[in-house]
C-alpha cells in the first residue's frame, strides 16, 4: 500500500446559502492521486469546506496509513476552528464566548471526533496547513474545480487509483467516479502562505506618537469594531469597497483573500456579485 503524502480539500456554494459542493484529492508517494467529491442542494460555503475535510480524514483512516500526512485547505474558518476554537467551544457546551450556539455544530463535532480518532487509533498525525486559494496551486485548484462542478450539478470526471481495494474506498465510494484514469504527477513543491494575521507592532514602534493620538486611535478602533459587530448581527451584506474602508486596506486586498477568511472576531464570506461589486457577509465567531 502506497502512502498518502498530501490531502487537499475545498468547498463551494452558489448563493451561500444555496446549492454547494465539496472536493478532496489525496496524493500518494508513487505519483498517483485519488479524487472524490459530493453535493448538497441547500448549504453554505463553510459547511462544504468542513464536509471536504471530514471526507478526507475518513479516507485517510480507511487506508491504514502509517506515515505523517499534511491536509491543505484555503479556509481559515476550518483551520482556526479545528486547531484553536473547538477546544473552547466544547468546554462551554458548544457555546461561543457570547453564549450563542456554535454554528455548524454537527459538522464540528464530526470533524473533532475524526481528527482525534486519526491521531489516537492510527498513531499518525495529520497536520493542518493553510494555502492561499486561487493562487495557481495544483491541488487547491483541482479541489476547487471538483467542488464547483458538484455545486453546479456537473461534476468532472474524477481521477481514481484503480489498484486500491474496494473496501478501502468504502467511506467515500458513494460520491466517487467509477472511471479510473492513469496516475498523474504529484503537485509541485508547495508555497505555503501563512494564515492572515494582524501585523505585529513592536512595543516601542509608537513611542514617538503622542499618547493622546494613540488613545484617539484606540477610540476609532473600538468604533470600527462596534460597526462591524452591528453589520454581522443584523446580517447586512457589505461591498468590497466598503469592507476595505472598514478594515482600512486596499479594496484589491479584500478580493485577493479568497471566498472565506478570518478577520479579528469575524469570518468574512463572499455571498454574490451585484453589477461590478462583490457582496460579503460577516459572521461573528468567538474562539475563546
């Protein structure tokens, strides 16, 4: 049995909420790959991202792997949820710091159980890594194609390892193509992009700025965060240019971050396009 070296996952949704799809690709050390995906008629982009990861872990566990593997995703919501937030949610009875029910709890529970079972039963760690979406990365782009294909009801032909036993594919066979093709080369060396974070400011970098100015900046920040919370609470959609103003960044920096990403206490998700504007939705997520 050859070894899985990399797992790629991605989700897509038309409308968000709306019809969605997910895609997963497993790359093996012999240069072959195995692809699978699925569809949900009424879902969200975040749920599809999570479903793709759940299926990836199921597949990994079913193939009796004995070496470390890396799971790549372009969803910061997924990465931060499974590596940071889920422990706090469980301690609070699946409630956020604000006391509200955690969104997508059913999938988070499944993902958490699978992640822990893979670590404990197979004794093989699966590490989670973020990769920038739509940046030309072979694995990420292929998962995006699969996810969007299933979302639109026109799934692509999936590459499958013809040498694998049927029992090894049991967890994902219902969503898999039955037409295996010749092995393809492994993806090229990956350029891992760190998750979006606030720029680090050293303690002495603002010493030359008067205290009154620094306090004024803090008041402005608090006002900005309050406005952001109000937008998220009421479910308002916000255009890229407006979101850029809120975050005090260039508008191009908004659209280049992908369809779903984290900013401070919120997950920012692309909803739809209206004319020449992309509309975004903010979702408050308290990780502690």
